[in-house]
C-alpha cells in the first residue's frame, strides 16, 4: 500500500462536495464519501492501474453513481499525491498548476 498526500485545494474540494451533497441528502453525502474512499484505497493499492493522462497525472472516475466526478493524482517520490476531486464537465485541467505546487509541498 503506497502512502498518500492530498493537495490542500483538493482537500477543500473534497470537503465542498461533501457539504454540497449533504445539503441535498445526508445519504448522498455518505455515498459520495464512500466512493471517494474506495477509489483512494484502490489508487494506493495499485497506483499504476489507471492510465497516464496529461503529463504524468492519472485519473479515476468515481463510478458508478458519481461517474462525472473524479480524483486526479500523480505519483511523486514514491507517494500518491491527490491533485483534485473534480467534476469532469467543469473547467478541464484547472488543477494542473497544482502539479508543480505539489512537487514543492511534498
């Protein structure tokens, strides 16, 4: 199991999605959190499972129920770095500046 870190902005996004779904229905927020945790565990267990996208980043969609949401991550210094918890149809790659920021942070 590979160690992981999360960019502060990605943590904020995660928290905002939980709050958003919680405002709709508490069960929905719980379901989103479970899907996020399952996929984070999958990433840490097998970080190269998902194909490389732009640059050295990878992405996993939160299927099935939250398929329009994804976790963007990279492998940096033998660690998983979560760059974004994002919606697929909003501002593609807005988080790309976090790649260089993460290399300084972690």
